[in-house]
């Protein structure tokens, strides 16, 4: 039976529509999932929406609806985006689903059984209007000495009863974990940040709320719902069948990779492993914190008005051009910047002018001069084997880089194979051989068809739809006698910058 591979994205807050950062994370995870499948792994890939918590309650109130109604509406947009972007997830989880409540309550119970949860008082300046606690130093004074939150709402000194998790107890076990598993947190810069943070000491974590009820009820503690991060992180276990589906759980847990953004590394590499250690559940193998996408170098925000709708980019330039650009141009693990120009430039240079042109030149030539028939063996030349060896090397480069999550480097390695083919076709000039040496022409075309097929297979995790179309056009790896190619049509159109971009 194939070796399992469980990969997850963060689950996204559906308190607004998805933005390009969400799309980026899904696309990266999808490329990794597809790659692992191509390597014969039995992949389980999960993404979804994180629907509880105060933020959802507040946004819903602002829109005059319930949190559940808001979640139902917005989660739909995330799911729709996943479909449009060819995200091959095996489960799209919603934390409002019943099996997720069961999983969250089970891990809670396990942490309680370990003696790691205790009831205490949480004191602080609380704004009822914001449903949030503030620190003394954040406050200002209004009329009559009334203390005000940074939002200008009145705050009161409030004491809330809450459950605490003994995070402090896990400082040393966590440091031991990082020391024993240098690859648990990647990339290196993120690992160093977390080491510093944990070395600085950990305080116990407030893990329940009584001020609202949109969350997973704490077992045996009426009035308390779990702090949203407790249930959010547990989604990864829910997807693997925890607690009831023993066979699935044994197969897919621990997860191979949690792919998340750099802003939530602490939750995934401090809180999450501590919860799991407490509940005596195996730890995920790796957490990778990718960088942030910047719009022309600027942070995106609603107030600046530069938030980009990924669906619009996909509509303007195509899903595969967008996927290719994001994975090729953003160095995986670092921040990256995008613009319409950058997408168009990259997609045209690599996909339309190099790979697409190679395929189109070759297949159109065969259609015209060989009447679409698969080229014969012809007369081999060392240049043919040399090209196939270079393409094989490009494939290996892609494979090694993708295994290591160096996605951009993998694509670069692949491009080296495309360049080699373009050099080969120019040097061999089959159009000249047609009259002078048809036997050589056959060998050259046959070599090119093989090479293009290999390159299309390799890049399929990045541009799945285009690669599938191209694979149809280059025909089967071992064609039956008399095989004729379907009529070729260009697969990677030359893009133009769209108006108003
Ligand atoms: O944090 N570029 O949800 P979220 C790249 N629900 N990635 C970005 C980004 C950007 N500009 N902005 C956000 C949450 N992200 C929690 C996660 S997991 C158990 C719970 C990434 O909707 C962000 O880093 O705010 C995160 O990984 C993901 O998008 C969802 O962010």
C-alpha cells in the first residue's frame, strides 16, 4: 500500500471574502500535494474555514446576521475559490461541522485528564462593545475619567472566569522537541524566532471564553466555549479521523506538513505541539511558515484599498499563469511581491514563449509535414540522447527541490530542461532536415515529442490543467502503430496586460 502523506493549509477565517494570500497558500499546498501524488504517495490534503470566535461574532453583528449565517455565506466563497483554482483537496473542513466538535471535545478531555486545564480568573480592562480585553498602556481617558479602548469604546475592569492550559509546563519539552527535530519548524528564520520566544519563558494560556457562545462548548463547563485557536488547530486531527476512526487516524496521523503563513507560526509550533503532548497524541512532522504576498511591495489592507481578488487575477490571466507565477517568482518561505505586469511577464517568458512555443512548433510541424503521424525512429545521433539526459536531469532537479519545498528552485530546474529543448530544436533545425535528411528529421521530432511529454508530466503539479491538455496533444508514451496526434492548438496563450491593471 502506498505510503501516506497528510498535508494541510491553515483554515481561513471566513469573516470576509478570500484574498490572494489565501489563494497563494492553497496553491502552494496543492502543488505539493499533486507532486507527492505523482511520486506515488497516498495523499490526504485538507483545507477549509475557521468559523468560530469573537471576530466572526463581531463581523456578523455588523452585518445584521448570525455568526453561523456569515460562516455559511463566506465559507462558500472559499470553497468556490478552491474549485476555481484547481485545488485538489480531499476534504474542505468547516469547524462548525459536528465531527469537528467531537474531535475538539475529545482533545479537551484528554488535556483535562492530563491535569493540564484549571479554572482561574482572568482580569483586565474589558470593552463590552469590542468584546476584547486591553492592556492598561493601550487605554486613553475620556470624559469624567472614563477609560477608553484604542477604539474609543468604554472599558471596565472585569474579572472573567476562564480555563487555563498549563503551557508553562511544556517549555522544556518544546525546547527538546526543536533540538531533536531541526526540521520541525521551517524555514530557518522562523525556527530561530520561535526558539527565542520559548526560551524567554511561557505563561499559561487562557483557553475558554464566557462572553459569547459561538464556539465549541467546553465539556462539563456550561457557559464556556473553547478559545478559537484550540478548536482551530484541532481541525487537523478531525480531518485525520480523530478520535473515532482508528484506521484512518493510524494511516494519516501524524501529519507530514502543516503549511501556514508566517504570522501564525507560534500557534502551530508552540501551542499546538503542547496541546498534543498533553493529550498524548503524536506531533506533526513539520510546520512550514510561508511568507506574505505584497501588492507591488505594499502590505494589503482594506483601509489602503489595495486588497486583490485572486479570482479576478485568475479570470484576467488564467488559473495556470497565476499558479505558475506565484510558485516561480515568490521564493518559498520569504515574502514576495506581485503585480499584473509581473504575472504577464513571467507567464509570457516561461510558458508562452519558451515551453508553449516549443510544443507548438514541434506539434504544428508534425501536423503539417508528417500529416500528424507519430515520427519514426529515424537515424539517432548522440545529440538526441544528450537532450533526453538533460531533460532527465531537469526532472530530477524539480523532484529534489519539491521534496525539500524549494518550489521556485524546482521550477527553475524544470525551465533548464525547456531551454535545452529549444536549443536542440534550433541546432537540429528539423525544417531544414525535411528535404536534406528526412531520417534525421524523424529522430529529432521523436526525441522532441518524448522530451515535451516528460516536461509536461513534471510541471503538472504547478499547472495541472494546461499540462493535462498538453499531455493529450503529445499522445501516449508508447503510441500504437500508426498513431496520429490530435490537431494541435496553442496551450499557453500570450498574455496581455489588462486595462486598468
Ligand atoms: O490565521 N500573504 O486565518 P486567516 C500570504 N484562521 N499569506 C497570507 C496573507 C498574505 N498577504 N495573509 C494571510 C488564520 N495569509 C487562522 C488560521 S489555522 C489552524 C487557523 C495566510 O484567514 C495566513 O498566514 O487570517 C494564514 O496561513 C492563512 O492565510 C489564513 O489566514
